[in-house]
């Protein structure tokens, strides 16, 4: 009997001695749990109250010396900590961010840590080197396995169906969304993050990343037609050539066999899975911001968010003047006068002020006198921002920033990067740091989605990586921008602010829309354009239309010109991806509320109970009775907020509603 007991006990012990070990970490509210399985491989499983959200999925990092973090790795110790902190967020959608999480760090003999954090709203993990030597990463495996063929909402690399995977790494990060089962995702087509999967009971999972520094951004791909998404990364450029748009880009012609060259103690990016119990939670999530590196700037007092009068979208479309509009002093002085009259903080000089095809920001076209324009703008209390192509800026950014800062320029809109390999990510950090040194703001256009750099360098005030209104200048009638507008806030905007460039005064329904480079229009109603200033997060916000058109629309222009661009409080009130959304934002004692719908006319009852006690009034811009036929038709009314705090709003097809709410 003793021998039998010994054998039975030994059989029980052996799997626990030599098999995989399990480590668990819960969210602060106990609802989410991640389980790590550590054996020959490292896998994780994410559950919510016993329901599997992400099935066991491997994670690993492959080094050029043959070491694989996560395969056959030997665990030394496990440590835990909790955090309950407040992060100041001065140029964001709220003035401070609560950072509450549980953390588990697993330390391995192979000179790396694996760190997991659990929030009530999701999970994040990252690898961190602990060795004292530089290293190269040949690949990182980030897998997201699902146990069902869920539908997903993904932005493909545009035209990726016509290119090999290697070519897809160079792209503008602008595309509409595709709604498709996981198994239907093409195995040779890249998606850029964030990406959403739909699960049971209204749950949504959003895959994103944060704190991407000196490392490539993460794409996703379905490699085998199953129900798993896995990571893909652009390798480090090996050979390059100048080319692309007006010779302002650096095109990769060959890549190395590794994705990153890292310094000792390097921390790899955070991989994020946001868990939303309903769609509106995606529209107001702070995980990317919370996981970013803290601010490296001591003085941010000079950073001034605001709105920008912009000439490129409207093609210098002014009339009733005694000069020929275009890239010249008279035109920009006209825009400066317009901005000054309406309290608009900035005017941008977009592409054309520097000599074309030279990629040299010190060669200015003879029609422009920048010193004169800067002095004129200063007299009018307006700042100037300059557009810059990537190569023209990158080739001598210290000299460029110093020269134009001394002239009085307030910032740069840098365009046509169109990559997120390690070299290009490094450029973004270098540009942010040097611009901050000379007190210049940066708007990264033609670039990848934000990954928290706007927290680390708050002078990085905006990002594009969005299928914005500029697309309406050339897109055909099959481009559904209206549906995109009620999809993007739940997905792309989760990563950070968007340089969408709204504000069109020429508005069109489905029957009337057509593309035009000279006299562009928006899809959807006038009130939709107004509401987008509330719904879209954009600390540096363009007014895309011309002074001529705004001067004809005094009420709308006043609303756009006076609305804040950064906020003390934000609430996602309602929403369903691809159908509708309502956001509320507060600055001081004034609330703004914006609603958007898709091509379905919609009636919503808004719950304004967050207003609290007192008597409140609302200035409401709502679609007119004929907005379904004439998209520019709107009405402005002033109404008392009922004691019930319930307010009904009606939106036309492709419509919107914008409210300014204040105490009597």
C-alpha cells in the first residue's frame, strides 16, 4: 500500500514539476483575469467572469543571436504591485486621468522581464530587457487567438490587395473600415491598428499599442484564414532613395533582416487589449495615454492649442478681393485678417510656400515674404504654422526649428512620413524633442496612429492617420465618409487625437455629392460638420473652408471659432459603431454636446443628468426640415433644458446635432 501511495503521489507531482505553471492577475474590480501559462512556451488567456475573451495565445521576442524570449525561458521570480494615481493631462480630452491597475512582473534568467497590467477596462503587456548589452530583434510574436469566428472591424492598408506584404509597410494609414468575419480576412493583407473584434453580449475588444519608442509599429494579419490575428512589423531600412510626393519622401528599397536594434534595458511597446461592455466605452478610453511614457518637458506654458484657418482644402477659394488668390502675401494676409476677426488662433501655410521639388525649407517662393507675414500676424494676435514635407524637415531639423522659431513661427505640420519602421519612429521622437527645444508645436500629418507621444512630448498636438475630410476632394461616390465618421471615433480615436480637418460649409447628401479639387464638399449635413468639432478629439483643429464661405455663414462660423479644442471632462453618452454617436465635453462651466448619425435619419433622447442642479439653457444647431434634400439646411434654436434632463434631438440622413449648454 505504501509503494502504491508513493507511485500515485509521484504521478501527481511530476506534471506540476515538469509541466507548465500558471500565474493569474485580475483587474482591480475583479472582473477581468489574465492567466499566464509558462512552460516550453509562454501563452496568455484573457477572461471576463469566466468567459473567454482571448483564447490561449503565444507571445515571444526573437533575437538575432538565436535567443527567443518566451520559448524555453526560465522564470526566476514574480512580483506584484498596485497603482492608484492621477496623471495630469493638460492638452487632452480631460484635465486629469485616473490610472488604476494591478501589475505583475515576471523576471527570467534570459535577461528579460514580462510585465502585465490589468485595468478595469482592459489588459496590457510588454517585454523589457534587463541585460547590459545591445541587442537586435528579428521578430516579435504578438498573437490574439479567438475561439469563435467573430466579426471584426478593420482598416486595411489601402491598395494592399494589389501589393506584396513587404510593400504594404509603406502607406498613409488612411482607409475606411471593413466589417468581416475573422476567417474572411485575407492572409496576405495587412491591417493597421487599432482593430476591433465583436463578441457576445455586445462586448467589443480593441487591439492597440502604446509607448512605441525606437521600435516599429505593429500591424496585424490573419496568416492562415483561421480565427487568430498575429503581429507583423516592418524591418529596419537597409537602402533608401529620395522620391515620392514632390521628392519629399524617403522610400525604402531594401530592408534588413531585423525589425529593431535596441539599447540595453530597452522597453518594448505595450500591447493593449481594451475590453468594452458596450460601444460607447470605446469612444472614451484612456489606456493608450495612461501607458505612454510621462512628459519629458519641464515647461509647457507656451503650448497653445486652438483652431487653424486653413487654405489648402478650399484651394485658396476666396472672392470679392482685388488680388488673385493663391500662394502669395495678399492671400495669407486675407486669411490672417479672417482669423483675427473671429479669434482663431492660427493660420497655416500649407504646401507651396517653399520652392517645389527642392526639399529645402530655406528656399521660399518669391511671392511669399515670411518675415512680413509673421510680423503682420503678430499684430493681429494670430500665429503662423508652416507645412513641411518629411525629408525637407528631417534633413536639417535643428537648423529649421531654430531659424523659424526665431522668426516667430509657432509650429510645423510635418507630412508624408508614410512609414512606422524603427527609423521613422525615431524621427518622430527627434522631431518632437527638437521642436520642443525651440518652443514649436508639431502636427504629424501623413503618419501612423498616435501611441502616446502626445503625453511624452505635449508639444505634439495632433496626428492624422485618419480618413479625413481631405478625401472628399478626390473620392468617388462609392466612398462612404458618413459611415466612417460614426465608426472612426470608436476605433482610431481610441489611440489619440485626429487631424480630420472638418468644417465644410458646402454640404451634400448622397444624391448631390461629387468630388472636386477646387470647390470641395462634405458628405452629410451642415450640422454634422458642427457636431464633429465636439465628437472628434483634436487639440489643433482646422477650419477647412474658405473665409468667403464662412463669412456667409455667421452663426455656424461663430460656433466653430469659439468652441474649445481641449477639455476638462469628456463623457461618451451613447453610440453604436457604424450607426451613431453622442459625445459631451466640458470646458469651465460650459458643456458642448455633439451627435452624429449614419445615412439613417435618427431620433435620440439625450440624458443630460450630468449637468447637475440649476437652470440650464442650450443653443442647439439641428438639421432643418429639408436637410434630407438640401444638406446645408439647419436651424439654430435656444431652449431650456428640462428638469428631467431629457432632451430629444432629431437628425436627418447623414445628419448631426451640436449643442452649447450653459447655466442661466
